[in-house]
C-alpha cells in the first residue's frame, strides 16, 4: 500500500488537491504496479508562519 504525504504551504484549492492526488496515484499505478485503490495521499497544510527556508519564515520572506 503506497502512502504519499505531501506538505504544502496552505492555500491550495480543493480542485488543485484533486488533480495532484489523481496524478500521484496514476504515477504509482504506472511505475510501481500499485493498485489505484491501494494508494493513499495525505495533504498537510502548513501556515506561512510555521515554515521556513534558509532560516527565514516564509511569511517574513513575503514582506520583502
């Protein structure tokens, strides 16, 4: 049972999530011979004030 966890900055639409989940599932079916019903995808939303890159919070980077 392949499980994929995707961590993203919050703000993606429901339709975007649907498309990503579908495409990830298709790749695992094609490349890993997984059953589509066995593939699970979890989206983890992270607020911009709880994610950093290079030691700087994303929310602070956006202010520049």
